[in-house]
C-alpha cells in the first residue's frame, strides 16, 4: 500500500501521478506485461491479428466487408417487429420445404443487400440453394 496517496498496486488501484517506489514498479511491470502479450501477434506481419494483415485482408476483400455491413445495417435499421415476424416465416418455409423435398432451400433477397435491397418481406423469396448460388448478388 502506498502511504503517500493511498494507492494499492496489488489491487490495480494506482493514481496516475504517484511516483512512490511501489507504484512505479507496478506500472513498469504492467507495461512490460502488456508488451509481452502484444508481441507474439502484433509485431508479426503474418499473424491474422496484426494490423498489417488486417489491412491487407480488407483491401483484398472489400466486397465481403460491404456485404457484411449491408446485412448488419439491414438488421439494425431495416424492419419493424411485424416485418421481422413476416421475414421469419420465410425462413420457416425454407426449412419446411427442405425437410419435405430433401432439396436445400434458402431465403433469397430479390434485390441483394449488397445492392441496396432491404431485409423486408417484399424483398424476400424462397428458392433452392443451387438457384441462390447461381443468382449470387445479381438482380435477376
């Protein structure tokens, strides 16, 4: 316990301006531990968590990021509770058709989210997975 400011380094409570020996030692060991945990991935450019790798991945996969963000925006801003219930019925219908026919069915956005479509009942349809893969993000 630091008598000067009432700090308790062992509990992690240390005032920023305290310069007593116990607090300074604790701050240095904390900073050293932070650097040790950062080093294996942060300073290694080939690590998937390094900033260089993430930036390069983003540059090579911009379309993937756009699609993910479009889906996220659609979920956040796009629909009311009633519309979400109607959308859920499309997913239930796809599951029912898959179970009945044995052919995988999926819910498709007529106007893809990546092209500005909404996640609303009037923009959804149930089609086979094969048709959905062929359609991809086209407007057909």
